[in-house]
C-alpha cells in the first residue's frame, strides 16, 4: 500500500479552509435545486458537502467543462487575429469524488491525450488535485467491480480517503500531488497506526462477465433486430451521455458578431439525431437503434480496440484497462425510460451468435 | 405493489388491471393492433415503458402513480411505428396530449387505440379525439394536480399568482445554471415533434447552443414560449431532466396566463386554435385593429 495517514472526520472543514486560504478552488458535491440532489459545484458558504448520495451528473466538468472557450478571433482591417494560446486555470481541488469517478477522469485523460494531446484538458488536470472517498455503500445500479474498478480503488485519485471507523479516515497518498495537499493540511493529518489500515468498503458484486461482452460485441454489430429490441424505448434524450464520467464527444460552436467572436467547445452526444446528420441531409445513423449501438460499441469495443493499438501489444483476454465505462451506474439511474445498462450488457454477454 | 391502479380516492384496484389486460389481449388476438404500449416494472423500483407484442407479455403491464413518462412520444418513433398499429394504456395526461396533437393535426383519427379506466373500473376503448374529449373530464385523476409532478403549490413564490418577479427570476436563473443542454426535456415532450428544433438550426443560429447562462436562459424561454398554450402539463419534462429542474412549472405558469387572457386550455378539445397566432375581432388588444 502507498504512504498513509490518518484524518479525523471532524477535521474535514478545517482542511477545506486551509486549502481555500492557499488559493485553491474547491469543487465538491453539494445539494442543489428543489430536490436537493448533490451537484458538483464550487464550495459555497453553507459547506454542506454530500458524500452519501451519488451526484446525478459526474464530476468530469472539472476537467472537461460543459462549455469551454478555446480561442477568440477578431477582425483587424483585412486580417483575422486569433488569440487563444493561453489556457487560464486556477489550482483546483476536486473533492468528494467516488473511486469510479476518479477512475473515469483517468480514462477521460487518456482519450484526450490520444494523438495530438489536448492542451485544455492537460492544463486543467495539471492544476487539479483529486480527493476521492472510498464507497461504504453501493446501490443495485453500481457495477464498478464488473468493469475493472472497485469501491476502494485508488486509480485516478491523488488522495483516497477511506472510513476505518465512525471518526477516522485512512488517507492513502497516491501521487506526489496528493502528498502536496497533505503538506498544505499539516497539523491535521496524523500517522496511521498499524490497527488503522482496514478500510470499510461497500460490497459490489460482479454483475456480468465483461470478457464475454468484449468478445461478443463485434459479431453483434450487424444484428439490427438485437439493437432495436434493446433500444425500443430509447427517446434519444442523451441524458446517459451527459451524466457519464467518460462520454467525451463535443461540438464546436462559434459565437460571433461582425467584428469578433469566440470558439466554444460544448458537450455533445451520439444519441442525438443531429450528431451524425450530414449537410446533404443523409444520416448514416438514421434511427435510434443505430445510435444506441454506437454508444455501446464505442464504450465496450472501439475504445478498448484503440487502447490496444496505441499500446501496440496484444491485450490480455477481456482486459478492462481502457473501457469507456467505470460502472458508476449514473446512466441507469437517470434514464427516463429505465434502459438499465447492467441488464443490457448482461444480454450482450449471454447472446449466442 | 405491481398490480395497482391509482384512483382519485386513493384506493388501488387489482381487478381493474386484469380488465385492462383482458381488453388488450382481445385487441392483440383479433389483430386490431399489433402492439400494446404501456408500463412495466423496471429495475430497482423504477417503471419503464413496455411494448407487449404477444399475449403472454401482457402479464407484465402495470399502472400506478410512478407512470409519469408520456407514452404519446412513441407514436412518432419510427421503430415503434414499424411494429404496427398500437393500443396505448392511457392516463389522463396522455389523453390530453392526444387531444392537443389532434388540434395541431399531429394525431390522425384512429391512428391508435387508447385503453383507459373510468371511475367504476370499466375499460374504455378510445380512438377518436371526439371520444377522448367526451370522457376525459370524468376519468379518475383527470382533475387537479397530477401526482409525481412538481407542483407550484409546493413553491408558492413561483405560482402565477405571485407578483414577486425578482424572486421568481432569481430562482429560475439559479435553476437554469444547472442545465447541461441534453434536451431530455424536449425528447420526453409529446408536443416537441418538430423535425428540426429551433435550437438545431445554425443558419441562422437563433439561440446559443452553449450551456452558459445566456444560452440556457434563451433555450428555456424559447422552449416555454413554443409550448405556451400547447403544454398539457403532463410533467414528463421535469421527470426526464437529469438536473432535477422543475421545468413544467414554467409551462404551467404560461398555461395559466393563456387561460386568463384567452380563456382556453390545451388538452381539453381537439378543436382549439393556437392562442398566440389567431386573430379575433374580440381580442382586447387594439394595436392590430
């Protein structure tokens, strides 16, 4: 195990205060709106951080904002001047993530660093410290353990806090950045005793054999009736993509007047009809079942395949190292027509083609 | 819990569900319809839309107060249309949508069959707008606030009667900040049937696509205005919103204003002119005369 410390639960507010005094922006899950569902937002005065309920939307906006200005342009006589070589980011702590969310950020990073590295995401990640908390409870939509993760997984976190009893967290220092944060909170962290190393973790059963999903998907591609049946109820609403910690498709939009403007990167989704609509009017994914197939194939076939090629090595059978899914279950919870992902992946694993 | 039907009195009746299934079975057997669109128990205490094509599927049909998603959206989905003619298990909000769709020439006579329960537990088989209009008012749950839907009663500051415009604006500004522009509200709305939505047009770009404050405000104002006098307050938009924004309250506000100003209400008749585009000599405004 990595270097560890012990932190009292009651020291959390003091830790946050110290981080703020140090100029860190803190983003944490806090209740929002009439329903009070937690939402990742800048820490407000109330400081009601909700670590119990899962947020409806993942914390990916911490690295990949819903809207991001990537360049500005203006007319200067007959010239067009482009300004956009500087990325402005503030040192930020993403606080109160779950291990699946932290792992999702890792995958998001590898997607954006493929080919020409994305400077915006890279700069943001460099300025961000991820503080995750191990899960002590899971619900039936959770399936991290089926896709290579786990309730006490450290991947993607800089610091991982795990409950060891009602009053203490075991703090695992996963990266040098995590270590810096511990140093900022000097005085609050104590050495972890031998007896304080056992994390209280949720039991998350393996829900389906992922190796079978990965093996069977390529042959299912052309079985239209299969995808139609899976997505008969799909409204094409894209909620699944927008709440997902890994979905990373975006749309570039120019907002401009006659003199100047800016180019914005906005979240988008392959579930929308417009996503693949050509200027000619032709749409290669003309019906919702094809869009649903794309969603599943991208996460469980194309991404692992690309990861394999990038590494240039033959993968271990059923390798989960670059799946487009961390099993957080948000898509299943948010889907207005209950298109449960565990159920659909199980059907894929059990298909006999 | 599975086999319950909500009544205005709050009682639940298991036999009524059996009667609905029986009528659905007859329709499938006779070949009158090829699919029954209804609700079934889904995963983890949720309900889901269900498409029964074989008599044995019908056992899974349920109807209770969790069934808020408006099934009318499926009447326009190509994959569902391809299954053949449909019978739809109908709730009052769904029937209101059908009436409004008929008023806008987006529901053709006998396009589908609607199976509803009256207050005595009898199954009504409806397929024309006239039939629906004739019975709608007497159906259980057809009056008052529909359960599950965020209600202005719970947020007095937001009701149409409140004059505190600043408080209302502050509330909505804060709510719309959470909008991520997934357009689930649009996808779940039976009245949002446009082949090309105004937000999908980029020449010209009517409203910003980006999910920043102005973009979100413009989208929600546009959505509300396009539904003014057309929304039947089924609540499917709020149900679908992953950010939990009580969107239907905006629509409800406008519906109340339309009723005050023009004396009409969407979803009550298949012969309803669009309040905001029809000129009448008796209009109170004088600017056009």
